[in-house]
C-alpha cells in the first residue's frame, strides 16, 4: 500500500480505478483527483483504526472523508 499525504492507497483499488475510469490520465492523476478512490481509501483506513480500538481516530477519519 502506498501512503499519500497521510492517506493509504491500496494498489488493488488504484488498479480498478485505472481500469474502469477512462477520464484518468495516470496513477498520479487518480491519486490526486479521483474522489471515489480517496473516499474508499479513507474508509478502509478508518475501519482498520476502528478494529484496532482507535474509535475516536476512526470517527475523525470518516468525518474528513465526507
């Protein structure tokens, strides 16, 4: 997984965006501008925080994702 500006991007999620969205120019473009990829990445991280007992941090991450 790649961490970008405190956001972890799952390579599989990035690959799906690259495959399915014809508007995406390259991986950097997807990471910077694809809001769906950003939201999924943040929700995945939030879930991991929640499972690890970091409920306050998880709630904060979800709030930022919106």
